[in-house]
């Protein structure tokens, strides 16, 4: 019986040694040490032994069982380690590989130009205001000295929603709203960028929806020269120190006197070329001194306060600055167009 056990131990150890997978070790354990295993089978015959032989064989059996258990344990640890190493190797990351490039977006050209204009005016002490795009007839027209049936309403073909509500045709209603907010008491400087709408047919220079930036400065003793100085500073910062400005008389119902401002053409330096239609000048915005009636409707006493206002189209500014030839490029979101203007 002793030899039988020792033979079993030898066989088991040989099998354990040869095992390559944890599953095999499991099977070996069952085959030798399980309830129906071969060692157990041998031990079942212990009853037939003499009382002197029993403890001797019992000791041998225990030793054999422990040896096999230990060997299985040791081997399974080894196999687990091998498996772990294999896994680590398979999942290893090569940190020297070049990374995948992140496709970074950037602000839309129109957003950038609006922010650039905002920054310029914030630097001159202006606050930035917003107003609703669906506006009342009162703020869009009446409070700006455009009573119902005023012929100048034709200058701005409008999208009406009801008789009293429309999509704002310009950002000037924010002027009237801000004056109301400051209750005719507080001097202020504000600009308001935003979307505006006109019943135009879209083409290279017209869009039924576009952007405007309005500026308004109200205080005691604001003069035309203040408007000129402010817009001159703006034009030079925006288009370059070597640009000149000129103001031409114009008409807006909410300003008196009213002007349109041109900058000297960058392409020909004022000589005259096809870009400036051989005039040497390019129109960039409208403005003027706030009409006394508008001040009055806004709650400001025109005998005490005066102010200037101006309005410009950021699309037009961007078109001139970057040589964009079609206003629709701002709205069609062709990535090839937009990408050119992303600052790295
Ligand atoms: N609101 C005018 C327009 O849309 C522009 C403007 C603004 C003119 C402020 C004068 C003063 O044409």
C-alpha cells in the first residue's frame, strides 16, 4: 500500500509538472484527492490493515496528500503569474507612439469680429447690452422718432409678427431700452451687438438676417467731435493706424445731424481702385448726434443731456478687413471658409 501511494504521488507530481493551465490542475486535484479520487480509493482499503500498519500508512497517506496539495498550489501560483504577465504584455501601452491629434474647433469669424469690436469699446469704457430680437413697434420705431406711417420706415423693410410686434430691423431699440433703464438720470456708454432682420433678398451683399453693433453715449456736453474722435480711434485700431476717416452728411430719423463714415481704401491707399469704386473711400458705418426727441422719449432732458449714437455691421467690417466677398459665407458654415480664420 505504501508503494501504491508513493507511485500515485509520483504520477501526480509528474502531471502537475506538465500542466499548462489552471483547469488541468483542477482536474488533477479531483482525480487524486477528490471523493472518488485515487488516493481516497487507496485509503478506503485501510480497514483491511493490521493495527500496527494503520498509523504508518496513515502517515504516508497524509504526507502524500500534503505533497500533492502543495505542488498544486505552487504550480497554480506559477500559472497565474504567467497568465498575468501575458495579459500585461498584451495590454501594454507604447508611450512613445505619437498621440492622436485633437480636432480643436475655434470661434466663428463673426463671433471673433464681434468680440474684437466689443473689446475695443470696453477699453473705452463702454458696457455691453443686449435686447430682444422680437421687438415692439414702439421700441423699434416710435421711440426712435419714427412714428407710424413715417416714410423713413420704408428704409427698413420689416418682418411683422402682429401689428405691434416685429423682428427688430436694427439694434437701435436697445438705445431706447437703455435710456429707459437709466431713467433719464445716469450718463452712460454702451454698445449692443445682436441679430437683426430685414425683408431683403439674399445675395452677395444682402441677407435677411445679419448682425449689427450699436453704440450710444449719453452725458452732459457730448459733442460731434467726441463721436468723430471715438470712431477715428475705433477705425484705426480695427483697420490700421494708417487709415483715415471722413464723415459725410446723411439721414437717420433718430440722429441729427446724421453722418456716414468712410475709411480710406486700404487696397489703393485712397488713390482710387475697383474695390473702393474709384473713390478712395469705403463706407463702414452710420451715426450722428441723438435727436432731441429721442432723448426726450428716453426720459433725458435734451436741454441738459446730449449724446451720440452709431451703428455698424460686423459682417461688413469683417468683409473689408479680411477680403470676404460674399456675406452668405458667414451663415453657410463651410468649414473650409471658417477654418482660415481660426487663430492657432
Ligand atoms: N440703425 C441704423 C441702421 O440700421 C444705424 C444707425 C445707428 C445710425 C445709430 C445712426 C445711429 O441703419
